[in-house]
C-alpha cells in the first residue's frame, strides 16, 4: 500500500512539473541559422528550431547567427547576426483582458511583425532600445541598435 501511494504521489509531482513547464512557454524558435543562445535563469541553451521560449529569456546570436520567434499570439520577431534581445514581459490572456508585450534590445538588428496583442491592445506593446522605447502603432518595423564601440 505504501509503495502505491508513493508511486501515485510521484506521478502527480512529475505531471505538475510538466504542466507548469508547458504553461510557461510563450513561443518558439524558428529559422535558426548559425550560432545562437537562449539564456534562461543563468543557463545557456543552444538555439534550435522548435525550442520553446519563456518570459524572461534572453536571445543572442553570433556573428553568423539569426533566429526568429513566433509568439503564442502570432507576433513574430526575427533577430539578425550579433544581436541580443530580452523578453521582459509577455502576457496573452485575451479572455481576461490581460495583454502585455515588452522586448528590450541591447544590440543588433530586429524585425517585428505584430500579432493579436497589438491588434487588441496596441498600447500594451513596447520595444525598448538603449536610447528609446517604441510604442507599437503599426504592424511591421525594423530596428538596428549599434553595440558599444
């Protein structure tokens, strides 16, 4: 009896971890080329197609790298070689009216194509660079941030 209870508790524990991890992802990587990293909680993860992205992740590409992210609201962000962005905020619960999207770009190039968050609450979408914060009002833009010299 004790072994059955312990076994059932173990299954519940593992399933709760899997459910929590699955619920935490906000998008996935696509079209990864060259070298790239996802930095999550001080851990460096090699970028590859299909890798799930979480709020708080930092994405970095090497001099030969590029990658795209498709978020759960269908927002698309692509970064070019030698670029770095962090996903500081992402909330997509349209049925509850909870919508937010905030990316900080440290360096490099990026392309943004808006998804549902921008259509439903455009004031909730922001793209921050070292010298400005862009409030998204259109559907598509390109940005380049010079790195430190």
